[in-house]
C-alpha cells in the first residue's frame, strides 16, 4: 500500500514540476494567463511552490518509511 502511495506521489510531483511555467516561455505563459487555469500568475506560483514542498516532504517520508521497513 505504501509503495502505491509512493508511486502516485512521484507521478504527482512530476506533473507539478511540469506545470511550473518558465517566465520566458511566452507561448505557455500566455495560455495560462488566457485560460486562467491557475489564477493570477503570482498566486499560482505561490500555490505551486507550497504544493511542491508538501509533495517533496510526503515523498521523503514515504521513502524513509519504505527503506526502514526493508531493513
């Protein structure tokens, strides 16, 4: 069960990292601004930073727990 949660957390982190739009990429930035998918750029950036940090902490916790259970 913990391995399954670890896989989903890994996929979640990969998708979050792909959502982080570089500022110099005008095409993707204009799409995000026009579609209002994530709200304002500043709040979207803050939300993605928090979500990425929480995802990393969850992933590290699961990885540590899986490593300790294999000992």
